[in-house]
C-alpha cells in the first residue's frame, strides 16, 4: 500500500454504471513525515476519509477487495485512515 | 485511477477477435490543472468520451470490470468522464 | 495498452511446458510518431505480427485474456496490429 | 518479489473491516548489500518480521495468496524473512 | 516478460508455508546485448535456471500460472531460459 494524503474530489456524472454512488478522492502520495510528493492518483474511498487526512491506498486487483468496490472498475481504494506512524528509517 | 485527456484514436483491423467493435482511444495523463504530461497510453472507451475530454482511466485487471470489457485482453479502460475537480493540493 | 514496434524474436527451448509453441516477440514502446523509446519487453504474439509492425501490447492479467494465452505464464500479449493513429496531442 | 527492510509500523484504527488485526509494516527496498533505497511502501506482515529485518515483499494480487491476506484489500505482503543472499552481480 | 540474468540466490527459512521448497533466484534485468541494468528483483525459478543464465521473467498474477507457483505468494517467476535473441532494434 502507499501512504497518501486526500487533497480533493473528482465529480463525474457520466461513468460506468457500477460506479454510481462512489466517492472519487484525489490522493497525493506522501513521505514518512507527510511531506507531499509531486504526483497524484484518484481512489475510491471505502472508509470515509476527508480532505487533509493521511490514508493508505491499495492498488490493482486488491483495490476491489472491499464490500464497496467488489467487481467494480476501480484500481485504487482508500482502505485505512492513518492514526500515526512509527518509523526508524 | 489516473486523470487523462483523450487525444486521439487507434485503428486496428487485425486484432484479437474478442476486441472487435471496441473503440481504442489514445489518452494522455494530465495534471490537476489539466496540463498534459508527456506520456500516453491506449484505453478502451466504455463511456463514449470524445477527443479533448478529461476522463478517468482504470488500469490492470480492474479495466475488465465493465460490461464492455469483461474477459477481454484490455488493460486500460476509460470508465468516467470528469465534470470537475476540487483539489486543494 | 501500450503502442510498440516488433523488433525481434526470442528463442527459448527450455521453458514452462504451457508455453510450448508460443512466439515470443521483442517489442519496443514507441511514441505517437512511431519513434522508438529506449526500453523493450518480451510479449507473446496472438495476432501474427511481423518484425517492423506497430502493435498494441496488453499487460498484466489481461494478457491472458486471449484463446492462445489463457492460463499461461504470460504477462504481455500483442493483441492488435495498428493500421493508423489519429492523434491531436 | 522485492528485497526490503522493515523500518516501522503504521497504526490505523479506522480501516476496512477485513483488515482488522493485520500488522501493517513500513518497508524500504534495499540493495543487494542491504543499503536502503529512498522509497518505501506499507506491507502486511504474514511471517512475524521485526523492525530491522530484511524481508521479501510480494506485490499485486499475489500479495493475497497467504492464509492471512486472502480476499483482503492488501497489495503488498511480507512473505519471507531473508537469512542471507549469495549474489555475484 | 522481461529479459534478465540470474545473479544469485536468496535463503529464507522463515517464510509463508506455501513457499517451502521453492528456489528464490536474484535476477537482474538486461539489455538486448545482455548488458546488466542497475536494478534487480527476486523470482521463483520454475525451469532450473543457473547463475549466469539469461532468462525470461513473468510478473504479476501471471507469475502464478505454472504448476509450481499456483496459488502461491509469488509475483515473479522465471519461466524460460533464453537460447538466443534475434533483434533488429
């Protein structure tokens, strides 16, 4: 999983019908000290994360392993909100 | 998912038979302000996106999770047309 | 999918038994004007592409979604030969 | 698989319910001489690896091929603790 | 698939139980003239490749499509030993 910060939302009314009702969040990968990196991706939110929160994003087929995203055209899912890190690196 | 802009179309008459009838669009990833990045990929269009539209592209096995692309040799699918973004990053 | 040019062939007599009879082509990603990029990969050919032809390569689990490659240890498949592109980017 | 060193732990109380009880470790890819690279990712630990240990991390759908991670939204799993390497490169 | 050279072996006694008995080889991607690139990965060997041999490595879920690796936490498998290449690029 990657560590990322929620920085916004995407609105899309014309979309694959299985995606109706999903919240599409813009997330930006962050360093261990939560400094934002330069890239971003769009992920479905399965845990109710708000803008500014640091989250874990799961990608690939594993992004479909939540009740919300099963069998959906989703390749990135926010599946945890980070409370804190403890890193010695 | 990645944010991208549709910039063209690929014509291919000789292709795997399961792909007959699919529209193959050329998409270029964009920044949050829709500035085009330098790379591109080819994606199947499942939502009727036209050239110039900003879309979401789903990759990997999840690209097969639409009615159109199920069980097809497709690793990138346009599954939403973006109306607008709201980003604070 | 990525746009690539077939630049050669790999011979391998000792291989996983499910791969016997498959043609392993060397492909090099290209730009929209067919200029070759610097990297390359090896893909199974499901459409009879010859050296010099521009093709589409499907990667990941989707590379197994052709009759030829089903249930095979194959992560890249040539699934279309490109006739032409129309790109405005 | 990639070679990595465990450098810390992520705490996340709000997460997808299937992930409850899993240990989320921060791992940093390393060179063959165990020098740390600059990036990091978060992986579920299926083998009881501690901080400072050098491990193998399996990614993608294969990360779900352990008893612990089956059908979970997990895209990286520590599946082995490295005793030693023998490399001539 | 990627072209790579076997450069060593990983020993790991503590590992996911499904991986017992598998040979974990260190492989380094190579150019078409077999010059070694700078990175490396660890792959399960399904074809009996020795150190110094040039091989094809299959990644992702397709790495599990051999009799040896089925349902295992393996994301890279050596599935062919290269006899020779014929490349015009």
